């Protein structure tokens, strides 16, 4: 069955170009010309991925992303202008999966969409279905995490990132290695996306970068899982 992509941009020309390339690659495409229209379309149409422009009049892309993340884990790729460095990082912290800088190559955008969708649909590479550490339990099959006996809510991407680290306890994984394991080998984006999502995981799990109980930063290299065995 064809994958569905919702393209949200206030410029009809850009929507048309993206639609043309996606449809020629077998995707089913819908369009929204503003942020207010996009949120109900995600609920009603249930796309597999959203391409979302940041700079739109009225409700901008970051606000749309915040609203979506209250009820949906649908993958989102942001379209940003070259000067919007802060928006890129804010977008990643709110829950975007990747961003593409304008002006962009439609072929590159399609490649990134395919990479994100492959990551989201890939089964776990390891057969271990449950990992237990002191005060932390990860049920891979059920995609559930408990910390201090309480269920915690991670996004799809954050769960996969935590699993990748927990499956290699004590081993330092570089940002590039984590990108390959979680996002896929053909990830094109900024490696700092890893830092943003690690920060989110720590916040949800009540972990600290300065005194880590679960995820330690190895400065200049990457991260390692330091959770004590049960």
C-alpha cells in the first residue's frame, strides 16, 4: 500500500513540486496551505509522514509541530530557511525527525522521507524483548518503558534511541553510529539531532547529564549507557 505524505507549506509552487516528485515515486500526497488546516488533516487523513514548513503566516510550523506532538508520533520533516538555526534546534527539541534547508533538492527530500519511513517501520534488530536494569525496564516488543516502577512516555524515535544504547551497555556509541542504528545509514541531517533527543530522553527519565544514572556523555565522541544491572 502506498505511503501517505502530507505537505504543509503556504507556497503552492513548493507544494506542487514536492507533490510531483513524491507521486512519481509512488507516494499518496495531500496538501495543506497553512498550519490551521494541517492539524485536523493529520487526525483525519492519518499520513505516514508530514513535510512541514517552519515559516508560515498565522500558525507557523513549530506551533503545528507542538500541537501534533500532544496526540501523534507521526514523523515530521521540517522545511527551514538557511538562516533559521534556532528554529532547526527548537524543532528538533519539540519532536521533528529531520529538517531540510531551503532551497532544497526535491530528490534529496524524497530520499530523506524514505529514510525516515524505513526507520519507523523497521523491526528491532535484536531478538531481546525485555531489558531490565536497576529502576529501569524496557519492553521492546510492547514498546514500553518503566522508571522507578512508573510508566514513562517516549516518542517512537526516542524509544529506539534508548534501546540502541541499552543494548550496548558500557560501550561508547558515536553520534554517527547512533544515527546509523536509529535513523538509518542514509540519514542526511545534522548529527546534533542526536543531542537534542538524548536531552529529551534524560528529561523524561529523570536522568542528569552531570551525574548520569542511565546515559553518560563522552565528550567529543558520543554517549554510553551506564544503567546498573538489575
